[in-house]
C-alpha cells in the first residue's frame, strides 16, 4: 500500500501528525507579527522582543514584576453580587460567573502586599480581562480596604488603574461610617 489509503470520508495519510504546542508557550505580537516564547516576553517586561510593543498584562503579572518575590493577596474572598437584580441581554450573575471562570479572578481588582527593595508596599491592580476592568462595588470596597490596611500598617499604596469605567450592572459604593476615627 502507498503512503495513503482511501477511505469513504476521504484520503488519510499513514504518517503521524505532529502534536500542537501547548497553550501559553508562544506569543505572536499584535503589532509586528513576530513570534516569541512567553519566557522571552516576560524577561523583556511584557514587551515584544522585536518591536517593543507593550502587551496587556494582568494584576498577578504586575505583582510578579514589582514585588521582590513572594507577596500575599489581600481580601481574596470579596466577590460581586447582583444587588440591583440587573436585567440585560445576559443575567448579571451569569456574566460574573463566566468572567471568574475565564480569568480565575474573583473581581477586576486584586490587592496584594509584599516587599519592593525590602520595603513593604500594597498594590491594588485592576485587571482589564475581568469584564473590561469595570468598577463595581467590590472594587470600591477593595480600594477602601487597601487604604485602611496601609493607614493601619503605615505603608504606601500603589494603584494600577486599567478600568473600562463604572459597571452599570452594579454601581460602586462603600458602606462605611463617616467621619473616620482619627489615626494615632
């Protein structure tokens, strides 16, 4: 028999096909089309090694770039709920669940504390991949909690803002008591 055999559905080769490369190994630049490894991209601070096109990165990528190594996520259990019972083309709880499943994030805002040059720092980073980085009640709450944490521990706060605007399905509000007690 030759290098192929004829079947009812068509022609099938007798050779074995190469396996596809696993996802997350390669990056193709949106600007110049050059292909590089994700390792090369990370080592070049998420810029294309050929044309220096800046790649959008997520909150945890920022943490890995900025912190001296280990960091601790703050307030990871806060998640958005459908307080307004918003009706749209897609149910808001379904939208939230899909965003959580696709991104692995609880919300568009992630807080973390770590060291930068051996000094403590809190970073609140927005992640555009979660519903366009839109601001909902959890984002407002996380920013407020990050500020409270920084005031309590007397450390600086860095906010990395990449938002698509206020989340109309939820709004952004904080339930706190004013005026705040004075700091010692």
